[in-house]
């Protein structure tokens, strides 16, 4: 999984706090995707971004969740007023701008809500 | 509704034999399919993919077969090695590149290679 960098690897928050997860895509990749994995489940698509644009956020909860991919810097997934049900592994993937290329994943951020 | 299904939560195979992992899908709009391998506490690692215009793709020990009429694909690993023990995810995309659309994943199959 070298190339897609996620931090932090582990994040602990209390209910009601904010969580910020960061993702730096592989060099040369301009597309970023966020996925969530609950225990014993597959990965669920949340949002797809290109630089400064949200392309598809159909998998992201309408409230408390937001994502950005600014012109400079990493992509950020932000969860406001976290609840116990937000505890999960959050994975970021990136791909190049041209087609016929698979997505490559980071090692994820494990979010635990106390 | 589960659009990508992996009906075997686990599979045990003897070292050196063939491992066959299966995946079914329901959405006929899917036209690009991928297999990922995942170790605990790591992200999924891309293994192999196949476009809907093909019925087979091979890369070393890994071969993916696609049966569009049955909406079924399978991953063959031969010969199986101890390092192949991991969870394998099947994923599908509605974009032929797989890189410009969110992937839909199955729940995974835990492959255990026994010595």
C-alpha cells in the first residue's frame, strides 16, 4: 500500500467531538475516494473527489460528514459531533485521471468513539 | 441490498492446491471488476482486474474469470501459498476504468492456506 498516506492511523474521540481524517494520494493521482468499513463488512463507498471538486457524495451521510480535496494539501474527511456508530475503519484510495486504472488504497484510519 | 455478493465467508485450502474464490453481482451496469487482498490492519491491495469485454485475465498465479450471462466471476490462485492467507474482496465499478467511479465491494472471503 505504499503511496497513499493516511493519518492518523488510530484516532480516539469522545461522543460529540470532531474527527478529522487526512489522506495524501499517490504521486500523480488526482482522484480521491473515501470508504468506510464496519466490522465483518466490506468497504462502503462514501465520496469521490477531484481537486477542489466533489464528484460523487452519494455514499456519505447527509449530516455531520463532509469531505474536501483542496488545491494544495491532503484530502480531509471531517465528522462533526461523532457518535458511537461512527466507529469504523476509514480508507482512502486514489487513482490517476485517465481511465483503466484501479484504485490504490491507504492503510486506513481506525476511528474509535468512547 | 447487496449488489456484490461473496457467499463464502471463509475457505480453507491446502498449500500447493488451487484456491477458487467466487463472486456474484446483481447490477448489470457493472462493467469492470477487481479483486483486492487484505491483511489485518492494512488497506486492500489490488490484485487483478477484468473488463466486461473479456472473459479471462491472467497475471502470474492469479486468474480471474468472468461469466457475464451468469453475473458471476471467480478468482483462481494456483498454486496456493501460505502468504496467500488473507481476506479477498471482490469489487465492481460502472466505469470501464474502475478509477473514476466509487467501487462496490463484497463482504470478503477469508482464505486460509493450510500447510
